[in-house]
C-alpha cells in the first residue's frame, strides 16, 4: 500500500530565540498508508494537536517535509494548500463545530457545494453518509436538537463529505460519556474502513487506541 501521509523530520518551536522558547516537535517521522488507522497517544500539551495541524496543512513546520498522496506540500502556495485541505484532508475535533443555523444535512452538503458538487448529488451523498452512521432520520434537525453523540456523527460525515484521502481526528470522542464514546467510535471506524482512507486519530483512551491498526506515542516531541 502507498503512503497517503508522510512526515519526515518535522520540527516546530514557538517563540524561537526568546527566553520562553518552547520546542514542541523535535524531528517527527510518520508514514500512514491507505486503509491504515493509526492511533496517536500523547499527554495533553505534548504537541499532538500541532502535529495534526501540520499534517493537515493548517500550520507549517520550521523544518522537515510533509507529503500527502505523494505530493510535497512544503513550499506550495496558500491557494494550493487550501485546495489540498479541501479535497484531500478531513478534520474531526473533540467538539463538533457544526454550523448552528444549518441542519445536519446542510452541514454536510455545504462543503461539497464549495468543492463544485451539484446540490442534488451533494444531498444524495450526505444522506448516504448520515445513513451509514445511523442518523439519517435526524437530517432535518439543527445541531441544538441533536444529542452529543448525534452531533459528533454528523461531524464525522461532514469530514468525509468530499471523500478525502486523509482523515485527522483530535480526541473525536473525548467530549462524550463512555457508552456513547464507544458507539460513536464504532461508527467512525466503519466509515473509515468503508472508504480505505488513511487516518490518524489522537486519543487518550488506550482501549480505543488498541482497536486501531497501529499505535504511536509522542514523548518529548518525538514519535515512537
């Protein structure tokens, strides 16, 4: 299998050269193949969110390389990086960040329309995604009318709306109770397995991490 994501020698320091300089990433290497789900386990404040932001082209490293789908991303124009984020990368966070004024269906449809998909096709895909995680009957509800587990499932669907090559999730079930967390995690894994995308999922939950293909730990800015 080919690597969808490849990070080589990625470093990141904040406040470089100042007395309060913080070296967050110290030469991180990570490769994730198509169809592979990797758990990223690290304590809070260790730099895992920074790593995910760099992998997802939301931030740039001080040194090192980032490749997505075999394409080098360092040095690309802002426009090229924006297009790559929109087409190739899906993000999921601990909080759903759904647009409150739009329905579940509309929250998933809008990213597709922004990517040039017609409304009927976008709505069809959105309903298929909602059905795959068991919340199709909630399509016309706004986020405030959904439970926490339902909101996060809709957020999963939105992240996958444009069929990305790479999914990056930062504590995607961290805001849910244990029972709901397990069900939502199963829904996420089913979505990922059904598409063959590469995924990196940051979690504190060692039980969930053990159910993924591989576990990497971040310690003192280095992946092991």
